[in-house]
């Protein structure tokens, strides 16, 4: 049985129409007809199984895929690739075909954590892309691998200097800065105090930070005073 036949049969048996309906509401940027309603744990299990096949490369090279679930499988298969160079090449091939926030945010190659130095130039390039979800992916990788002890101000500058009208890009920027406030408060606070971000992202950052369990009550109280009124 080919990998395509196997995937089709597996997704068909795992699909749930009610769940597909809820996905269509939470991921509106993807065409409704592309959802089969397969839950993430089932997709991760199937991806693990597919990685053991000899014809996995056939699936990974068959872009674009027809369904949201196939894109999820693609992301989960790449995420477990242990060879950095191969993983990066597969990532570069896949990024142009990501068309929604869920696939973007759940796509997180594990091997990247061991190759931060090599990853950074790629993040710079992704953030400079004209593709919404390539930019968002770059921001997500910056957030995942370059906060805490790995933080440098130049990395925050990369996210602060982005200018976009795209909701999913600016939401990712707010997510990054709120997470950065939780992990590197003293270094990130000046970006808020000095109003380095556009107004929407500035206020959304404060909103998300105030909702965080990782930020103290005192810090939240001060952040509230920095909200730009009228927005």
C-alpha cells in the first residue's frame, strides 16, 4: 500500500465532522472543505508511524497537500527529523505552503534547539519574508529558542522592527513580547516604555502579559499604566 493510500484511509477513519466544524471556526483562514476533523494526538501518532516508512519522502515532496490534516502530518514528520541540515531543508520547502496559524504554531522542529547559531540567520530571513506564516514562524522560533539565557537585545529588535498590517504577524509579535516580559522583564520593559511597537501590538502585548501567570502582580500593575489609550 502506498503512503498516500495509507494516509487517506487513516485520515478517513479518524475524521470527526463535529470536530471539523469547530476547527473551521477557529482557523478561518483555511478553506472549510480542507478540514477532516482529525485530532492532534491522532495526527502525531500517525506521523510517528509514517516516519518509519521507506516512502516517507514521497509524501514530503508531494506539495501542496489537499487537506489541513496532511499539512499537520507534514509538520509533525519534519519536527522529529534529527539531522539539522535535512530538517532545515525540509522546513524551507514546507514553509511556503503553510496557510494558517495552527500549522505554523504547532510546527516546531526539535533539533533546532541544538543548532541556535545556525538557526539565527534563517530566522532573520524568514522574518523578512513577504509570506505571512513564514514571518510568523520566524517569530515563533525566535520566541522558542532565544529567550531566557539565550536572549540578546538584537533579537528583540528583530521582532520590534517588523512593520505589517497582517493580524497573524502582529499577534505573533505581541505573543513574543509578552513571553519576553515573562522571561526577560528588565531587558524588554524599555520596548514598552519607549513605545517601540505599533499601537495595536503594544496594547496587545500588555493585555497578554497581564493575563500571564509568569508575570508578578506588581509588574502587571505597572504595565497597565503603559497602555496607549484610545486604541
